[in-house]
C-alpha cells in the first residue's frame, strides 16, 4: 500500500483503500458480475469487524468508496452490530 511519507492512514481509510482495490480488479467485468465479485470477495475474506466498519462507512455516505463498491453493498453480508 503506497501513500505519501508522513501521512498514516486511519482504519477507515485503509478499508476504503482495500475495498477500492478489490473493485479495481473487477471493474473490467460486466457490471453485475463485477458487483457480485466485489461482494463475494469481501464476504469470503473480510472478517466481521471489517465488514461491520465498511457497512458504517456506506451508511455514512460512502465517502471515498468507488461507485462499484457502493453498488455491491447490497450483496455484502453485514454482521450484526455489537453493543
């Protein structure tokens, strides 16, 4: 992950970066396949804490997320909120 020296990414920024990287891999596919691929990858490889945090980012407006990640959001399994 590259970013300018001296600028540390916070957890949300890292999740947005990672989700957008996944989307960039799938973006050359037809839209429905790309959405399904993004959701499947996140469902299969992200732990519940990561998916929960991504859900909160989406609910807050999805700042920084690619349109493909946002369009795949309905297919991502969102874990139950923690108390």
